[in-house]
C-alpha cells in the first residue's frame, strides 16, 4: 500500500475524467464554428472554403478521438493503482471488464454493420447501358440509375435497428461494470462522488437514444472528476475519523475516593476535601 500509487492514481483519474468532460465541449464548439463558417462562406459564394473547413473539422475530430482513447487508458491505469492502494481487486477488475465489453462490442457491431452494408451494395443491380436507335451516342453510354430491391433495403433497415439495440445493451453492460468499479472505489475511499458518478454514467448510457442521455453521462464524469480531486489517502481519513470521534466523545472525569472517609475527590487531588487527610 504505497502512497505513490495513491497519488499517481489520483492524478491519472482526474486527468482521465477531465478529458471525458472537456472532449464533448470541444466537439460541440468545433461543429458550431464549422457550421457558422460554412454558412458565412456560402453567403460570400466561396465554394472552395467549405471543403477546407470540413478538413479542419475532421482533423480536430480525430484529435479529440485520440485524446478520448488516451483518457480511457489513463482511467484504467488509475483504477489499477488505486485498486492496489486500497487492496481491493474489484476496483480494477470491474473497470477492466467494462473496457473489454465496450471494445469487443464496438468491434463486433462495426463488423456486422460492414457486412450488412456490403450485402446491401451487392444487392443493387448492375446499371444498364442498352443502346437503341432512338438514343443519341451520349444517351447510349449514360448509366441508368438503379436502386436496391425493397426486400434488401428493409432487411438492412431492420438489421440496423437490431445493431443499435445491441450496441445499447453492450453499452449498458460496460457502464454497469464501470459503476461497480466506481462504487467500490467510493466504498474504500469514503468519497460518495464516485458512487454518484457511477450511477449517472449508467443512467446516461441507458438513455443514450434520448437527447438527455448524453448530458447525464457527461455530468457523471464531472462527479468522477470531483471525486478524484477530493479523494484523501487512508492516513488522512483515519485522522479525520479520530478527530471526529474525539469531538463527539465526552471527556470522562476520573474520581479518587478517600481511603479514610470514602468521599469523592478529583483524580489529581492530594488531600481529601472532606476530612483533609493526604490521599497519595
């Protein structure tokens, strides 16, 4: 149980939580600036500028995505170090299980989506270039646009709904593991901000399909950042508990009885206040 593990875990956890809090704000600001810039440049009729703005937004988006991935890694490392400090393996194990569920789920959902989308594209009939005497040479080589069959489109649509629901279930399971990890950390550290953070993160993921879900999830990480910022080492916690116990425990006044007359005297008395004989 090293204080170095505590300090590094606290700093890494705070950094990871702040990344989770700041990243959505930067994304919103980036897209707001992009749409304002796009609207302004369309008004001045500058067709080359929107493409440049879109490239800038893409770069910023990938940079924020990379920072978010780094934040997740920092969070797992922080939970590992705090797990060692508090001698509670469940803190790290639940956080790790949550990460594994989210990563594996994201990979599986992405693969299924790619397969479904590829199947939809393959179902589109080949464009025809039939030539007749009434067509001109330009018309004869112009492809005739085609659409996928209705059955393929409906299959893709319902499959997409299934993937969204599957992703939601996977996200809830991952958030449940995160909540358990944060609850254990709150239990061991005595900081209830972690318990609140875990609950809000779970509720936020469960209500992702609603607009309010993302806000709840974001608030959850604010509580997590507050918890990592205010968490105290065990020595400080024990000292605080001892001080609190002293504050509420009344002082017990000891009494000294006179061996001659039997009357009570203060513990530090030398002579009996009744008979006047020496007590000690």
